[in-house]
């Protein structure tokens, strides 16, 4: 039967724990154990508190090994930079995606400024700069920002998380290779990177190649080299994540030009066109080419598209190019404009301002249409080459020019903004009445 433990001493007496002669022995033993525990605690504490400069040096070495592994397509070496766990499991797909891309370079380095990461209060969380360049299409490396946590495993500092900074508002940039299994299709003048397999992506390469050829023909004077990267996620939400846009902000937007295009004139790193599949799939197939032609105009004219260029000119020029050679009929091109004029008595006043392009619906569609007609009027009255020269003159107007648009009208077209606006109003109403008559006849 178990009872209170007893110890027998040499003199034959017994004692319960904590009484008699045993108390002295326990006290001595406790003192010894206290010293041992204290020494272990000091040792453990010293090991846990590795000086931050040493951690940073080790983290930099881990990133260097990671970069070398991508360059050599060594998946084992790449995954050896990760600690076991969910991050490593997901990172295996990232490696496969990276090695599927035609990378001229890819690397990760610790950012020089770690002030944001320090404020997050997460141990060994670092701001990391990811840099990459796509061979043949990018003009210099493109960079983005990650926030990565390192942990010590077996004497090495390995990557363990890419999301620990979120609670402190540190959100990393997202690339298409973070969103699923990536496929790549190489066109004659395009590189399509996306999700869903090559069969899904091939039609986008065909559309982009056609658009690149047209853009180079019309806007070649802008110095664009004629290659473009098209990014095709699976959902609108993924596009919004790539662009760091608010959820739902791209509803109805079929495609969008992001990043920078052009050549060394603007030190531009890349050309990117992102497709919103939710909106794209809802468009008529004969309009798909128009949208690509529109976006490739933005890419081709990027070197000239400075803050001096108003939206009516950049968007109008893109629509003008998009409709060149298109089978889309005028009643579809100018439906909202014709309805506004014939049904509501709307009349144009001034060339569209930036705020006129905000929002969605018929009024925004009409804004695009009258911007298109402004550029179409220039091309019709003065010639397409003059439209190109006018765009360049506005975008590259000398520093200090009070009104770059009026400067372009005067130096290239020999008129003024005010004089052109009068002609444009009449041109818009004439086109609206023509389209309204076509629509009335169709519905009669």
C-alpha cells in the first residue's frame, strides 16, 4: 500500500520528506539543482538571443542560396532554404512556377531599410526585395517587396512565413506565380503567363501578337520595341490582388495595362497587360481583339504618356487604334452616345476631364466614345501621322509649358484647343445623329 515516502537513515530513524535530517539533504540538493538550472537557463537564453547582425547575415546567405537554386533549377537546394511546414509546401509550387518562366535573372535580397519590418514586432521578420527580369521582353529588372520570417533550425536560418507582417499592415506584393500553377505561351511578339494551362492561354497570345503588330505600325515612332507580357489569372479577384486594388474595383474592366512600357527614354522596366477573365468572358468574341489593340496602344505609347497627357487623349488614342480595321459596327461603338443625344438631348461641352472617366455605366462609356471621336477627328482632318505627332508633342512638351495640350495643337496642328473644341462638338453630334438613325432603322 502506497503511503507517504520515507527514507531510513544510518542510525535507524526514519523521516518524512521535509523533516528531520532529510531537510538538510534536500536543501543542499536544491541548491545544487538551482545552480544547474540557472546555468542552463543562461545558456539557453544566450542561444535564443543570437545577435541580430548575425541573424541578418545568415538570412542574407539563405536568400543568396535561394537565388542560386532558382538560377540552376535545383529544387532540392531551393527547398533547403525553407523550414518544414506549410510555407515550404506552398513554396514547392512557387519554385516550379519560377523555373517555367524565361527568366533572365531572379534573386532575393534583404532590403537596406528594415524600419517597417522592425515596427511589426515579429522576431526575425525582414523586408525582402524580390527582383526579376523576363528574357527578351523586360528592359531592366522589375522589383517587388516581400516580408519574410526566418527561424533557426539546426544552426541555419530558414524561411518560415511570408504573412507574419499582415497584422501590422505589412502586405507583400503578389505575382502571378503566387496564385497557382503557372503555364507559359510564347507568341511571336508576346509572352503570356497565366493559370489554367497552355490551351487556355494560346488564344491570348494570338490576340496579343496581332495587337502588337498594329501598335508597332501606328505608334512605332514612340520607340516601343514591340514585345509585351500578358498576365492571365483565373478570376477578377486575383487581378485585383496583383494590382493591389480594392475588391470589386475592376468590375467591368476587361483588361488593364500596368507596370511600365517603352524603352530607355523612360527607364521603363516592363510592359504588362492583365486580363480580367470575369469581364473578358462576358464580351462578344469579335470585341476581344479590340480590347487587346486598345491596351497595346497604351503599352506602345508609354514613353510619351507623361502627366501632361490628359485621359481623353490617351484613352481616345487607344480606342482609335482599337477600332482600326475592326468589324465592330458604328452603332455598337457609339451606342451610349447616340442614346444620350437622341433620347436626353445631351450635348458635348468641353473635352473630357479626368473625373469624367471615374465610375462605370453609360456616362463613362460615353466619355470614352467622345474621346475616341476627338482622336478620330484629328486623324481624319490632319492625318494619322499628325495624331501620332500630336500625342508626342503633348507628352514631351518642354518643361514649364503652361498648357501642353494647347502647345500640341499649336505646334503640330496649327490650331488652338478652343478652335478644335468647336469642331469636335459638331463632329460628335453629327456622329451621334448618324448612329441614332441607324439604331432607329434597326428597331423599326
